[in-house]
């Protein structure tokens, strides 16, 4: 039976679309029938998670694990069938997914505030026109 003994990222890198969970030998170990195998970055060394869909992007990756001279290759689709991997990966990436939501929400708020300010200036221009206040009218036009 395949179980995860240790799963900690070496480094987490993010961009606008993906989260990259980089692994190293000391922080990723599995157990197969009570034999410990250590990750080795021979073929693949990272999980790539899409920030929008929350899905693993590099499903075609194969990870290598080593015990002594024995080298074992495990494809991503077999590795993600282990519940421990997905659970730990979820908690590792969760702060980066929430960070994206906060950034998007702040951007949306700024856009809404800008639009409200622009509409308010237009209303004040209309008011200045109704009152035939030329000085206020020209001051407000400069704000647009």
C-alpha cells in the first residue's frame, strides 16, 4: 500500500494563472509496504495548480522515488489518487488561492469607486450648469 510519510514544499511560486509547488528530496517521502522512498527530482519536481480551476495542470508528470539503489517511478495520476497527497496539497495551496481572491476583490472595488467618482463629477457638472456657475463648471470639467 502506498502512503505519504512527508509532504512539504521546498518552495512555492505563483503567477497570475498557476501555483507551482516545488519539491526536494528531504521534504517528500512515501512508504510502500513499510519501505521508505525519498523523492528525487529526476523527471518532475513540481506540482502545477491552476489558480482559477484549482486543478493540477501537469497530469502527465512522473515522479521518481529512491531507496538505496532502487528507483521507482510513479505517475501523477497514481500519486493524486492517494488522499493524503490531495489533502496536503490543498492546505499548501489554500493561502495562495485566497490571496488571489482578495487581490481580485480589491481590484473590483477600485474600479467601482472610480466609476462612482466619475458619475458624481458628472452630476455636479449638471448642477453647475443648472445654476449657471461657470467657475465650478470649468473646475469640474478638469476632473474628468
